[in-house]
């Protein structure tokens, strides 16, 4: 029997606005009580266009909610030692609550060496192995911003995840792997049965057709097509690829990992691109920075 459901939008812009409004009130309260205001320090290396955009959005969001932010820029050819010195300085600066180093870093720098040098108590990206370990064990910690944002979005829209089959496409340390852990955790949202698909998975379509929830995080524009999705699926699209489009003022169009126009009519819920996961990632980063500040207040 053909079942046509009414599709609804998981509006990340709206949910992020609610979270940011709450944070703004809480920060104003801290200020009124003469307490410390959250301070995020962001490090950007080089001039990668997408990274520039993301970091600018993070700094702007800090301003919106009343946080202090510091943007520290380095040339593309910076030596690892110089970055490590700056991180050490930020680690010991009592005013700084959160440190983020925007990834990817240039090839001559080891992401691992840089991430490991950040004080886990200021690692608001949740990438330090100590924080990843705590997350896996279900202990309180900083959850990486994108998976944290996705969980907050599912929570905001009260999506029923318990006992559902979630297929996560992608196994990156930034999104797919931590999200697979979170969706499978004994939490709400959570309690899913999780399948993590990746570049070596055979027959991804077969897994997707069994999914109640699909999270696409592989960075391949319009990878998930309508024939891969059963009626009523919840879809979260993490993809955000810049596609050249001379008709746009910016010179590009943003494309998700899901072919939205043809997939959306089959879904119960779906995130748009842009305006879905992106704003939630920033809201989650702000929440982590606020949490870090409270731990010091
Ligand atoms: N690059 C892509 N996503 C992220 C993120 O969440 N944090 C950092 N630091 N870099 C990224």
C-alpha cells in the first residue's frame, strides 16, 4: 500500500535561534551578577574559503549571545611550534573558556598533535581523546559540535528515536563516528540501533531502505536519492558542498548530501541545506563554551 506522509522541515535556523536566545538571557544574568562572561578563542590557519566562512559565523554567533571571542589567524605556512605556543598560551589564560582550531589544517601540520595539545577542559570542539573517551562511556563532557547540534535538533522537534534504525553515512571523527555513538546511547534522543555506512560499505542503498533515520555525512553532493529512501524516513543532511554557480552573487550554490527535491516528499522530517545542521553546529559550540565557563565561575 502506498503511504504518503506530510513532510515537515527540521528547521535548524529556528531551533538555533531558540537556543541562542536562551543563552543570551543566561549570559546577561552572569554579567548582572558580576560573574565571568564566556570567552571563545578561535584559531584559523590559512585562507580556506569555507573555513573562513565557518569561523566568521562562529565569531558572529558569540557576539549575538554576548560572549567574548578572539580570532587568531596564522599564515598557511605557519610552523607547528608556533601554533603549539599559542595553544599553550590560551590553555593557561584564565579568561579563555573555549579553544577551537578550525579544521582542516594545512598538510604539513598534524591535526592529532594540535588537538592533543588543547587542554581537555577547554576543548569545546570535543575532539581531544580524553573527551572522546568520556563521550563513548556516556560521561559528562564536551560533545563535538555537529553531532551535538544534530541531537539538539532531534530533541527540539521531539523526534521519536527510541528503538529506531538509524543509518549514519560517514565515519569521520568530526561527525559520523561520534554521532553513531550518541544515537546508540541510552539517552533521549538516542536508543537507536545504528548502522554506520562508509566508503567501503557494499549496497548502501539496502541499508538506507531499512532506515527509519538517515544521517548523510559524506560530503558527496546529492548522494542520497529518492530510490534509497522508504516512506516516512527522518533525514538529517550534514553535507554542505560549494557548487560553482555563475548566476549566484557568491559564485556558488550550497548542495547537501541529499537530493532534497526528490527525497523530501518521501520523508516525515528533513533538514534543509542551508538552514538545517549548520546553525545547530554553531548553537552547540556556544552551549559547550557556556558550559566550560560555568565550570570556572
Ligand atoms: N571543520 C569542520 N567542522 C569543524 C568543527 O566542528 N570544528 C572545527 N574546529 N573544525 C571543523
